[in-house]
């Protein structure tokens, strides 16, 4: 393994951990929107409240044309409104992070982190993710993929 591969692997692991921390913090602050349709509603009604977007796709849904169309529209919206966006490849792992025992989320294909109405919530993990996305856009990787750490 080359030094570059080791650094990329370490950076990816740190970014995955930062994503998990940001999602858990947003969940605790009631700043999460889960689901493709729910996310589209929030983006339409209050686009300024959206801070970060996570799209999740796995092999089971790769051929779902409707979901692909929604992803394209969500990505376009995020690009037009300067919202950081990433992809994860494990929908179930994302659902485990954003769900809870009483309410497991079936549609965790899109998750938004929103800003609270009072603007008081700040998260260092979310700042790391914004910087990561900015670096990736500089390398023409507009929707970077992040791997969430396994539990």
C-alpha cells in the first residue's frame, strides 16, 4: 500500500466518522429530515434552512429510475443553492444512524441536516464535512462518496 493510499484511507475513515457524528448531533438537535419526499418538501419550502445533504444508494435500488430522477433533482438543487452533498453506499447503515428504536426509517435514501430556527446549533463535525466537500469540488468530485463506520 502506498503512502497516498494510506492517507486516502485514513481521510475517508475520519470523514465517515465526522458524518456519523454530524448526523447524531443533528438528530439530537431535531435538525434532521429523512426521506426523499420529505427532503424535497423542505428544500421547496425553506431552502435556506438546509445545511447538508446525504444521498444513499445500494445495489438493491440502483435500477430504480424514479429514485435516480429524484437524486438528480436533489443534486441539482444542492448545486444551485451551494449545499454540501455526499453519497453513502449503505442505506441500512444510514437508516441505523438516523433512526431510533420506536421509528426505524424505511426511506433513508435522502437525509438533510437543517439549521435550527434560532441559528444556535454549530457542529465541528459538520464543519469538517463542509471543508471535505469544498476540497472535493476543487478536484471536480461534486458528490463525493463517504463510508460510514461499521458498528
